[in-house]
């Protein structure tokens, strides 16, 4: 058995310590389980008992959480679990590094911040490249962050317009038979994009910009024949484009424009034998200058903190079954 050591950390007030772990004892129990240590808290101080290596991680964790608080941030239970997971990874990323990268926000809306190192990489790619592909499974934030970056560029007057588009595969993009005006016809297919905008903008700003066309939401078929200059354009669910549609879209890019293309090539809804335009684009454009790729993995799925504990519990249960 390795030799046990004790680390004691003291803070100015009991409230300062509570804020470090979101006033949630379950987070400390999770820390104990993750690092195989014992944690005791009292009025303004906390002790950790366990192996030296584990105590070093605990020290780094609470140093990182304190940096977030001193920068004016707040820590939720999800943030605590995320910070611990980051500290335990090989690259030793920090929550404080992620939380200082902020997009949009304002007028009562919280700024959007990356939640994983790969999300941070994705943001940097969108800052540096004219065309960026965000690839990977649902729940990794690829579309949400693309919308946040586009709205940030709009607010900063780097672009004059934001266009959000998806291929409406379920309706074969033959929308004429559906009831209502254009917005009513396409709303079911573009709902995730509307929801993202509602999260990031004050209702008055969102309504104004959508009414005057500064923010445009349209099916992919409506991009044909246009030249998209000084616009930030997001193509979502790009795995459902045909090769012809993707080529058409990519060649619409105009001066001062920028494309963010998101999708999961493993989840195409195209008919049997039809190659996805997203697959062809990633094969053809991988080494083209000015184009960036970020590939997300299942580990980048942003989950409720209890989900992580459920997964851990199932793994432990199945390992002894």
C-alpha cells in the first residue's frame, strides 16, 4: 500500500470554499472516488488524504477553480466534474483556460464558452480559417459553437450577415406542398438553429435581425445561384448533402465570407448508394490551404454531470458481473 499524505487548503471565507465545489457535497464524493482519496471540509478549509500523486491533482484542481472564480466566473457541478476530468487528462488542460474564451452574450445572456479542449481547438480554427468543418457525433457542440462564432462576428461587424442552412432531406427539399409561408414550411428542419439563436441573443435583437434579413435561415436549395459575400454561413447536417449540393454550396463563397460546415458522416439520411457530399468534401479538401477541420469524438459529448456518474457506475457494475 502506498504511503498516505495529507494536503490542507485554506480560504478567506467558508463561502469562498463552497463556491469551489458548487456547494454540492456530491462533487466532493465524486472527487474522492475518482482520486481514491478522503476529503474533509470545515469552515473555510479542506483537507485531502491519500497518495502524493492524487494530492497533487487535487491541488491543481482547486488552484484552477480558484482562478475561474477570481476572473469573475462561477462554478456549477458540471464545471467541477469537467475541471477534474481535464486535470486528469494527459494534456493537462485547465477549466480556467476554457472559461476565458468567450463568444457572444450580453443583455442578460451568458457568454458561450468552450467546454472541452477540442471545442477550444474548434473555436481557434473558426477564428483562423475561411472554411471550417466541424465533424463528429451529436451533442459535441459543433453547431452551437458555430452559431455562437457567427453571431460574435456579426456583433463585431466582421460580417454583415449570418446565414443558417440545412438540407431538408425529409421533405426532399420540395417544400411547396407544405402549408404556410417559407418560414413555417422549413421551421421543423431548422429548429435547432432557432433554438441556438434564442439561447445567445436577447429576444429583441433576434427578432430585429431576423426581420431585416441580417440573420437568414433557409434550406440549402435556396443557396443556388447566390454569391455569399461578407456573410458567415453555417451549413448544418452536412452529411445529408449530395455531392452536387456540397459542391454548389462551397462555390457560392464570396469576398469576406466564411463557411462553418457541421455534420456526422456516420449518420446520413441519404438513400442507399448515394454518396454524402460531406464525405467527398473531407476527402477532397483535407490539405487545401484556408480550410480547417476539427473532428469531435464521443468523449467530447457535453453531458449532465450525473450522466458521467451513471456511466462510471455501469462500468464498475459490468466489470464485476
